[in-house]
């Protein structure tokens, strides 16, 4: 049995009680894909907005945008941001020589030299913990801050940001306010009880390929001329408006159609065209899916998109761990280091939170025995994250683990602490209520009243 299957089966979470249709399905069924999304955002959202509670006064926001780099599967803290060379071969394996960063006293894995030069721009959280070793459960906890097990399915950070920074809060972009590059995890419902309206739009495709075939926006093998010809043909075939002039719903449908074509053929859709970037910059990010996803995320931030997730697969390394790390860590290094520098160069880092972590760490003691032969298992007792920008202070380390990376020994950080810190920097009131379908009083920020372990927000780096 696959380790993912054995760990995740009984912990799979139900989908929201809202309409079962996904945003991806809506894109397929709608006019030229994107029209379905835009019609939903224009015809249905006005009525829905009237049912939402009046938002309370907002605290001062330091961050306007958020880039989440999700190390899908769980990256090992010892082999990234919390090296333990003195623990010996059974713990550090071949990664025995961590390198100094540009912050005195802070070392990271030797395969991250570019990030070592950028340590003044980010903070490392070495005391993350929740104690859960199943993918679905851990992913849910880290991205919602809540414990599983009750009948509620809480929304992820991205969905909450979409609620408070998206269309309900005055966002008017044609690009949806919550974007995933490039595929959904499927671990849990990102929107939770908020419903399908707050689900992310997953682009599909591969930004490292030309063109980047964004589902419903950029069609593989269909030229711009052919798209325009299709539009002209559709206009000639559409006779309904002539028989019902002045119909308000038809007028709104026509407006949505216009916006859909603006997304496909106009300036809005050009954000997905990475050919507009210089080759030298694309090389710096890395000519691979992850590197180009980081570049794509920067472009989306420039367009005002509030929340972007990069789902970076391949970190569930039960076997061939170190062989895989020798491929993935250089990709991570180039992509994240260049993203931080690029955001800083453009004056965007101070207003953009960057969060890089997975659902848990991996077993500090290497599993040399068969059938793993040098792998690392799931480990939720201790793991690390990188946070930068948007009000976080760079050049700091929060928390610590013991000499083997097995236990958090100083300043534990629970998922709710991290998420509460994000919301504060985004100017989202921690006492604000989420619109619950049954009218239950659910606060935005996780609290100890819910029986959660919390140690406090990350005030030392805020």
C-alpha cells in the first residue's frame, strides 16, 4: 500500500455543504471556460453579497498580497532550514556541511546557497509543531489553524483572504482573487463552509511551457486570430438580444461575455504570458515548473491578485530521499531566492507575505532499513517554515529544536499562531465573524476557546 494511502484514508475531509460544482467545472461549462467564472462573479455575487455580514472596522494592513509556497508532501526540516550536522550520519545523512547565511549565526542546508545570501529578507520558524502525521489531517490543520474531528470544515487561509480581500471587499480584477498554480491538492476543501464561491481557481497547465495553457483562458493550439473569429461567429449567431431588447439579465450576460473575452484576448489575460519577461530573469528563477510558477506569482501580485498558492509537489520522500533532495533543493533555492529579490527590487516585498512550508516535517532519524533504504517518514512533532515580507522582519529565527531535530525545545509555534499572525498583517480583524451557512458564530482567527493549542502570535518578527 502506498504510504499516502495508509496515512490519509480515514482522515479525508468532506467537501463543503455548498453547491458541489467546482470552479474548474464551472469554467468548462461556461462560455469559453472563463465566461462561466465571470458570469458567476457578476450575476450571482450581487445577490450573495447582500446576505454577508457588514465587515467590522479593519485594523491597519501592512500586507496587500500573499504568496503561499506549499511544499506538498512535507519537506524535512533537517535538510532545509534546521540542519543538525552534529547529530551524525543517521540524522543528517550526506548533508553534513550546512552553510552560513548573511545573518550571523544562522545556517541552512548546503544545497540552498542563494537563499543563504537572502537570509536578511526572511525569518525562519523552527518551532512549528502539531503532532499529526497524516497528510490530509496535517494539511487541513496547517492551512486552517483548526483541529479536525468536529462537523465543521473550516476555510483555508486563501479562502479567508478571498473573502476579506476579494470581490466582497472591492476587488475588481478579472483575474480571480485566489489563484492556485497549477493544481489543487485534493487534500481537503480549501473553501470549507464558505462554499464554492471562495474556492481557488486552479490554472492547470505548466508555466514552463509556451504557451502557458491556463484553463479557460489560454487554449493550447488555438491562435488569437481563431479566438477572434469564434467571437465574431458567436455574435452573428446570437439573435436572442434582438428579440428581447432591454432585458437586464441579457445585458449582464453580454457584459460578462465582454469581460470573458477581455480576459482571453485583452490585457488581463496577458499576465499569464511569460514571454513578456526577459530570458535572463526566467533563467534566474529556473527553467522548470516551480521556478516559472514563482515568476508567475510575482506577475499576479503586480496585477493586484490578493492570494496565490504554488503547490510544489514531490516532497513526500519515503524512498530515495537524498537523491530527490539533490534535484529539488536547487529548484527551491533558485525559485524562492529570486522571488524574494525580484519582489524587493520592485518595491513589492514590504506589502507581500511569502510563506514557504508543507504540512509537516520528516522523521529526523533516517530510515535506512528496507523497504525505505534511506528515506524519511512523516513527522508532525517538529518542522520549519520560511516567512518573509508583508510586515515580517527578516534575519530572525523563531523557536528551536533539540540536537536531533526531534522535539521543539523553545518557542513552539502552532498553526493557529502562524495563521493569526498572517491575518493581523493583512489587516483582517481577528474577532471578525465568518459567514456560516447555519449562522454559527465562527471567528476568523483560531482561539483557545476552541480547545486549540496556541502559544501566541509571532510578535517577535512583526
